[in-house]
C-alpha cells in the first residue's frame, strides 16, 4: 500500500511533470515523488559539507623511515621495527611509556595508530621504534605486516601523554599496582614494564594478560625478565587448549576471583586493551575504593 498525500497545486511549486497552467484542483501524489523534488538541495548541501571536510589539507609532519624488520610475534601478531636513527628529533620526542603515533604507508590513504612497544631508552640507544601489530584483514596494519626490511613508511610525531606513573609514585605509597592487558594492548604495557616503575619496591605488582590461547599471546619470551623486575604475570586464556591449568575466561573475571586484599588508598592500576575489559576492571576497582585518578590509561 503506497503512502500518498493530498495537496493543492496552489500550495506547491509546480512539479516538472505538471503544467503550471493546469486548472486549480486537488490532486493526490505519492509521497516519494514529492520528496524527490523537495530534498535535492538539502542532500546536495549535506554532500558538499562532507566533501569539504574530507578535502581538508593534511598538516601532519610525516617523517619517512625504513623498516628494520618484520617478524611473527604470535598468531596474527607481528613485531615491527622501524629505524629512526636518521630522525633524532622524532626519536627524542618519545619520552613516556604508553605514547603512540600514526604510521602511514605511501599511496595508502588511511594511516594506522599504534602504541610504541619499546621503552623510550631504546629509541635513544638503538635508534628504533618497536611495535606489536595485529594484522587485520583489509587494514593498513595488514599491509604493514606484509612489508619487509628496507621498505619505507611514514611516521607522524609522537602523541599522547602516556601512562602517568607519577600518579602512583612514590612506590612506598602505592604498594599494590594491578596491570591489565588484552591482545595487542600488551604493546605499551611492555614499554611500561621495561621502562621501569619501581615494581621491585612494591609488595604486589600483577599483570593480568588476556589472550584467546597461548598461540595468540605475544612476549612470552620476555616473561622471565618481567618477573625478575618484580611483576607477577597472570596469563588468562578465553579459549584455552586442553590441559591448560591456569586462569581461563576473561581478565576482569580472573581479577574478581582473586579476592586478594589490597588497601584502596595505596593501590594503582594500568589498563590497555579491549573496551569492555577496561570498563569492568575500572568498575571493580572504583567500587572497592580505588581513586579514579590512580587508574592509568594511555588513550
């Protein structure tokens, strides 16, 4: 059943298929036909506004930099190392774990935002930025993971405030620090741990690290060093293989199950990864009295 409306020809501009000299009479027209003649200007205006926004000039300062290497880190994850030794000004702007930048591949329109995985000291001493990149079909990240040594990409300036560890310092005042990461969110967490935040001077520092299974868990080769720095690692697998005896399910549930006592006023937390995880962990911590400003995020 078509929707129609009854309009007098004296109340409308003449429609193209009607004579302006037609005698005055009431006619019934389909609503869709009327809208086609009323809306074009509005649609064109909206289209013009969108096109104008898209054509805004890109004022980002891009620095061409060669890849030093790309290698597998875990299933669907890759270690990507970019040589910034010829760009000391760019390297020196990376000062805080958790900062990030944009990477652009020449002739590919959309850049990718990536947190830097290596600590700031590596940029200074080795002249490289290291990243943990998840290859997602059809994305710029997938193209990046398919490149090789010597291929040139473009880097934006380093951005973000990073993890404000000053909020959970000095260590003697914040004896408990809980760190939460899922998937490639472990990337800036690696930078935090290897930058050092006096974990060995705190009584309870735990990393809850979630992945689908061990095949998708990067940085397992670094766990031993992280433990020696004072971080207890709690891997949490959402779809573990048979025989897995560790924590299963989701990171936030594993933390809730632990039920270990901690003093809210001397507790801090660091989060990076899946949005629902971050929201639920924050809710648990705040609900137990941990001040919101002591829960650190890098975005």
